[in-house]
C-alpha cells in the first residue's frame, strides 16, 4: 500500500512515524526506548504500531545484521505534504479556507514561517499567471 492512498493513522502511529522519520534507519528497540521515556509504552506496543505503519505503507524495513531497521517510505517533505493533502480532503472537504483562516488567526507563526508562506503564495500566483 502506498501512503499516497492516505490510510488513516492514529496519534500513537503519528508519534512513532515522526520519530522514525527524524532518526532513520532505526530499530524497534531504539523507538521503544524513546517512546517508553516519553509515553510509557512498552516494546511490544511499539512493534505493533511500527508494523501497522509498515502495512499501511508509511514505513519500510530491511534486515541488517539479523535486526530489522525501519525507515520512512517517503522523504519527510513529501510525507508531510501527503498528510496535509489528506487532512484537507477528509477533514475540510477539500476547502483550504478553514486552514488558511487558522493560519491567519490562531497559529503562532515565526517570522521565518511567515516569510516562507509569502514565498509560497508568490510562487502560486506566478504559477497561476503562467497558466493564463
């Protein structure tokens, strides 16, 4: 299964996926050590979560020295875009207006993030003008 097909993931899966994406390749033990410190989950729970993510297409695993090492199937930026696209489609019915309203009124954006958003909007405007 390809994560572009947008299978739902829960909070525990999101936490594990974020950690694997930031530290890959990792073993179940490495993730379990981190999760036990931050969330209190045990190794078998982490293994089950990682296997669910693998079956959903978010993680891949390779055996190295008799131990499985997990990595994200997609690069971080592509994964995040896919998840945002899924959120907009499922939760917001495809409308970006509530998301933009949230950014404008409630999000705590750094000056760098505001600058990045301005650049993205400018690129979008240029792209639209080029299509005309």
